[in-house]
């Protein structure tokens, strides 16, 4: 693959595979979340799966960076993208508000509720995407106007300002250095990192065994640090789970490189695996929107992370929810009008 990014990126099975993994990890986070606050039996199963899955949203932003930052953007193209996000945001917010009414929870003025904040926790991602699309020309300009060496230099200080400093403040409630590092926001930095790792991977990323080891060790570090923090405070605390956590940030970058390497090698062009991955990639956005509703329903029926031993129950329920949601979303995509709520 050429190091010079084209105006538009051809479909890449590796990016499709990463999108599938990221979607499974998002579901896993939400399946396991119910058990995180209960520092009891099986908590380590919850912590282990959560620590592995925390790279999910960073992967989504990095995939977006790889696809979108090499392109030119106009007001018209940004408007089309905002429409593709805004309509599902309003539609699915109403779906979840209706579910809450059904379960006895009322939110008063629906329009005010939607404008003020996400009505369901996972919908925050759509609000973040609105900001992403509005400022795409800024992010793309940074990527296209600077050589990789300059971009990596900036990203080093992005790691300091968007990751290390926030963690220091969370742990110590003080700031050691008064310099403001927050010039490159967290999600914009993930996009820039995704574009760089995709089009201009450093020499270190070409030696894949150390990168796999780094991903494993960073995941373990997230789990151990989370245990230490919760044990110290005698309560659940997500300081090392958040997307700005250094272990999560670096694990996401390592995971991006490893997953690209993996899917590039196991997927045969034109084969069944490629077709299957492409199918799940095309429904991934709709699955993201729908899966929490399915999780709510299953939870009311008594199926949560404990329906069997959580070491097996969490990945099992994750896979089951994906297999329930995917055909529903695909069917919705075939219905005129409804397909606007679940764009491919």
C-alpha cells in the first residue's frame, strides 16, 4: 500500500474487521458494566473483559481518521454527514424515551431532553460525531499540511495533555506543571493517530510481535491499575477505564496495528470471511444504536452477565446480542425511510 493517501480510501477488509471487533467490544462493555460496581464474586471477570474492551470507541475514532483525514471536505459534504448522524440521533432518542415510558420512567419534555444530553448513555457517541464532522476540515488540514514527523511530534504532546495530565489530576487532585497542554482534544488526537498509523506507520509498528505483547501488557495494566484503584478507595472507580487513560490510549494504538495486521492476513479477497466481515461492518452503526435496547430487554428477562459464570457469560451474551441485532438492522436497512435510522 502506498504511503501517499488518496483522495478517497478504497474499502479495506482490515478496517471492516476492526469495526466489527470495536462493535463487539462496545457491547461487551455494556454487558459487563452492571457488575463493575459490585466488588464481589466474579468482579475480576468483569474487570478483565472490561479492560480488554475499553479500546472500542478509540478504535472507532481511529478508523474514522484513517478514512476521512486524507479527503477534501466541503460544507456540503459536512452537511450530508451531519444529516446521517442527526436523524438517527433524534429517532433513536425517541425510541429510548418511549422505552423508558414503557418501563415507568418519564423524562418530561422530549425535545428538551434530547437537546440537553444523551437520553441513553451510549448515544453520547453521536453527539461526539457531530463535533467530529463539523471540524473535519481542521483535522484534515492538520493531517494533510504536515509531514508525519511533525504530526508524531504533536501527538507525543497530545498524549501528555489529553491523557497523562488528566490522569494525574484524577489521582492526585492537583496539577504539577502549569502549562496548558489541551490544544489537541482527545478524540481529534485519536483520529490523527489512526490516520498516521494507517498511512505512515513507524518502523516500530512493522515488528508485530512486540506490538502484540504491548497490547497484552497494556490491557493487563488497565486491569491491575483498576483493581488497585478500587481496592484503595473501597469503591468502584473508572479512572483507568476512561478513554483518556494512558493504558487505554496506548492499547488502542497497539490494537489498531495488531488488528490491521491480523485481518490483512486471514481474509482472502472475495472469500466468505471477507463477505461476512463486510456484512457486520455495514450493520455496525445500527447495531451500536440498537444493542442497548436489546440489552435492556434481556436484562428484564433475567439474562445479564451472570446468567452463567461471567468469564463465559460476558462474551457469550455479547455474541448473542450481536447476532440478535445484526439481522434486525439489516432488515431495517431494506425498508424505505426506516433505513435512514440505521445507515450503512
